[in-house]
């Protein structure tokens, strides 16, 4: 049994304050025995507009946010999923939403760039989002071998595209880390059903760390960070406000479930 944790925040435009808050919550998660800690999307910064994030972009491998993640992972002795960090893209006016994984010595071991960008108009509310104006999409799924299982990385809107998770499953994925900042409207309707569906159909654990609350821009995020097991059972959840959600995962139980209920082996169609 391994303890994993999802951190929930309501980040604002002050990077220093956000990092201080994240550090306190990482410490709390580690004190509770967590070996894997997942931060939410945009944990270090949420400004008035999407494009404000360009002001804090970093180059790959160097920058205060990346140093913070490395230092926290090593200091607390945890594997740390760094939500998303704005890493400079190919075009000067856009960045990548990079989900970075650090091991318990503070070494970066993986980078996943968010593939699916949130370009939508929400029915009935008039809210519009156009992430592609600010972000470049990634193109490669990422699954990493860790001491507590093969970990797949995904971010927020990725959750709506099951073919991504099937591709990760074909690479041996046993648990998913999903940082997110779901809107209040879409989260209320879809967040929990989608997370449970990804866990059930892939017979895997899901650790979903969300933004939850009101932000400086006036935007409200859904929260409800949670941990789901392979049967779709919600092990722990936090509805709103900052905090840490922790639960144990058991790879022996996961393996037994996959053997006794071999739905994965019964597939007739495969993503290519």
C-alpha cells in the first residue's frame, strides 16, 4: 500500500504567495505519509487573463517555479507532479502547459505537455475560453515507471479524450495523475463522471488535483480534488477550499482486479 495525495488550491496572480501556499500543502501531504503528491494545473499563477501567464514563462530546465518543484520534492522526499508550468514554446507569443514530474531526490524525470486545449464557449453562461491563443499543444503521451507503479500524466481538458488514456494503457499505465482547473459549470456536470469513467474503463487509479474556489479574475473553479480506485470508487475527496486529499493505492489489488475482471484483454479495437 502506497499513500498518494492530491493538493487543492485557489491560486491567484502572486507567484510568491502561491508557491508559499503550495509548499505548506506539500509539507502537509508528506507528513501524512504521501509518496506521490500532485499539484493542480496553474498552481503557481492564475492571472486576470490567460495571456498574463506569458509574463512568468520559463525556459525548459531553469526558472524559479522549476527550482521550487525540484527543491520541494527533494526536501520532502516525495515524487512530485508539478501541476503545469508555463514553458517557452516554439512561438514567442505562446507557451507550453508543461506537467513536470520530479523524483524524491528532486531530479526531473518526465515532462508532459498538455495536448488538448480548451477552446470553448460554455452553453448558457456566455463564458468563452481560447487556450490555443496562449498555449501550444503537446503531441506525445507520457507514462513513467515509478516505485509505486507506472504513472500516466494528463491535464484538465485531456480528461475528455479517452483515446489518450487508452494509449497510455497500452504503455502499461497503472495510475493517472491529473492536474486540473475545471470551471465551476463544467465541473459540476462532468468532472466526477469523467474521472470515474477513466478509472473504470482502464482499471487504474486516478489522482486528480484541482483548483477550487474563486480567483482574482472572477473565475470560479470547481474543486472536488479526489482519488479514485480501479472500480470507480471515490476513496477521498475535498469539495472546496485549499487542502490535501490522501488515500492508499494497492498495486497487488489492482493486478488482482485486472486478472479477475479482464476487460482490458477483451478489447477488439485499439488506438493507433
